[in-house]
């Protein structure tokens, strides 16, 4: 064959002046770059086309780094959508590639081998792979192989905040603090004082309406009892480059007297995203942690009923219970009963449009189950509940994104309760609650960031 043979010749043509250890096959359907290990002899390249299979979008196949909501998701769902149609995660850029060192093809040259018959979308995908491969060339495993997983995952997980600080890395915005004292950032405003902006207050649990004593018969809700097992002692607000799980490990917690039955300290970590809301992608990125601290009521044994004490103990110890279903009984965690209650005290000050006003009127103070967007952690004399808003439905997150800037004008009551499943567990009671007075949830550089040992600078 002549040396002037065109690169568009048929697949049976041979190229004798190219020395390649192995034919490369890129298969984007399986997200795998694979090459055979036969390097003992030279082998001619019999086909100059790189075969690119169309991407298959299958919501059932989820990367380890991504998350998919369950079909019965109901947390903070403004439109009460119980399906995962509002938000479906796929692994669009989750390539995992391994190329042996002797057979690695340089992306600059490989990108020119893609045949013109391949669709433009696939070529764009290949270009993305080529760029990621260049970043991963220096990261090789022990067997002399090249792993693209870490490079692509890091690229995928960088979701920037849309606050005023978005041009500045969250890790350097404001100041970093190491093991800050819990409850030292947001000041407290006493009940007798006029609420000041950027503070928190203690409130009576009776401001919330929960299931009444005869709820299973008349479906009526009544004001909750005037006492709660846990009372607020502090509030913090931190910025985070990623969701911070088990934040209590990074804090200097107050010393409280232990109780023989339940933890004396309750920590609620509300994880709020600040990056633009998207229907696709991983549920993580820059955000903030609203940390609420509660201490066991000093009259816990006298004012809290024995049955509710047992419910709190079941929540902490992660006990299982049998629930009757349509066809059969199911064994489910007791923690699935945890509910969130948010109440806007002054919706008229939030500058709502007509449609927004109707939504707030319809769903204000409506308890919703926190499952499955919650996590639980336990340490010496404390119990932590993490509420992951990053994983709420798309509609819920979009609504929060629209309201977040205006929350600095709002007064919000936030509480937790345990759902009653039996008549003897009625009426429902508030587990803990606190009032947030016009707190600004937009980071202008005033929010500190907790420095951890895993931070990368």
C-alpha cells in the first residue's frame, strides 16, 4: 500500500507507518475506556475509526457519587409530589476509564480519529473525555494504569454558589474558624425584647398546630402543648464548600448534665444549597449549614409524658417498628416518623406575588416527613439530626432559591415533631422549636467557614 493512502479509506486498509500497541475502543455506553493487554508483538491498526456508542440514559443506574430520590419522597414538597419525576439523577459525565501505560493514546491525536459519521453530541462527549484525560495523566495507579474516575468526579462536584461571593472560592470567603464554640454566631433575643434582625428567640410550642387528641376520627389539628422536651440554647450559620455531615465533630459543644434516658443535647444541622438549582447533577456543592442547638428541658421528667419519652428514646436508638400496609406488614425504622414544621410569621413582609402568596397560605405551617433526606449521628451526650435540603425535590429547591434573598425580611418558626401513628400517641407534641428573626441567608462575606482536616487548599 502506498504511503499517500487517504485516511478515509475503507476499514480493511492497513497503515504500516503507525506503531500502536493495541486497537482502542471507546464505549460510552458502559462509560469504560478499555484496551487489550497484548503488548508482546506489534499489531497493525485495522480500523482508524473510534467506535462511539450512543449514551444511554437510565435513571436506574446511579453513580456512587450521585443520589436519586425515592418514589415516596415528600419532604418540603410544595406541590406534594410523591414521585421522583420532579428530580431524576443520571450519570451523564460519570466515566470510569483505565488505560495501560504502554497503550495510552494522547487525547490530542485521538480526538482526530473520530469519524465524521459520528453525531456531534458524541463528539462533544469525547472532547469532554479528552479534556478530563489530560487532567488525569499524572494520577496513575500502582499497576501503571491511568484512572479517570477521580478527575471526572472532582470536575462534576464543583457546584459554585450564586451568592455575591460566587467569584470567590467558598474556602477563602470570610474567615475560617477551627472548632468554634457552639451557638456563638447568631445572637439571642429574649422574649421580652423586640425582635432584632439577625437574631433568634425562644417560642412556645403552642404556636404550631399538630394532630389533635381525636385526629384519627375528626382529622382536626390543635395547638401543641406549651412545653417541649428540648429548648433552644443557640444558633450558628456557616458556609461550606460541600455538605458537612456530623457537624458536631467540628464544634466545641457546651457541657451539659447527662440524662439517664435520652441525650441532653440535640443538634439540628439544616444543610442549605446556594448553587443554582438544577434538575440534573449531584446533590452537593457550595452551601451553608444552619445549626440549631437544643438542651434537654430541666423539667423533662415532670412535664413530658412517659409515652413521649419512649418515643424520643426510640428515635435516638433507631428502633424498628411494624407498620400495616395494604398487602402485608412492613418493618420500618422509627426515625421515618420525624417531621419538619416551618411557619412564616410575617408573610406580608416577604414581598410575595399573587401566586407565591397563594402557595404560602396553602402550605405554611404544614408538617412534612423529613425522610429520606435526613441523617442521624450520636456522640457523647448529644444527638444530631442532619436535614439535607440539597436532596429535596426540584420544585422545593427552586422555591427556596426564589425566596432565599427575601428571607432577611421574614420571621420563621422552625420545629420538629414525631408523627403519631396510634390513638394512644395523640395529641402530637413538638420535639424542639426556635424562632429565626430576619436572618440573612445570602453570604456577603460575613459568614465564617469551619476549617476541617480534610480541607484542600
